[in-house]
C-alpha cells in the first residue's frame, strides 16, 4: 500500500505564489519518480513536473521558469514551488509516484495518486 497526501493548495491572485507538498508513505521502492500533474475542467490530466530519486527533473513547457520541483528522499516528500501564477494554472493538482516491482523475471510498473489539491488563480 502506498498513500500520497497533498497539501498547500488554495486561492491566490495572478502573479502570486504557492508551494505544494506531497508526503508518500508505504512500500515505495527507493528508485522512483515523483511528480505533479494537474487537471483543469474539461481537459485531460497533464504532467506539470517530475523528479527522479537522483534529482533529474522534467517540466512541462508551461511550467518552465516559473515552477520548481524538489524532493526529500528521506521523507518521501515532493514539493512544487509555483511562482508567477496565472489563471490558466487553475486546476486540481495531483501528486504521483511511479516505480518498478520485480515480478519473477519481469518488472511491473506501479503508480499511485494522491487525492488532489485545488489551486485557483484569480485574475
């Protein structure tokens, strides 16, 4: 069992900042990827940013230069610092973790999601 708990969402004005946190617990393999996704009304869920256990990051074009993802491996916690927020950033933000589990001679991918936290940016 893996549980992800997000926090830090809320209402902010255009140009403001928010920091999201996600704490993971349970049986998580040390070599994993944690990330933040978001889903706006009427749109598909999209990747915002991800980070590997070794610190390699990946950002959506819309997040580059404004958002920073980081993690504390000892705490299994991932953060998303969001600056210069825009109304189009309004969405439910979901924490995600992915890792492989050995299943005999093969590796099976696993992924888990948090419940989501609402971020609303007013204009």
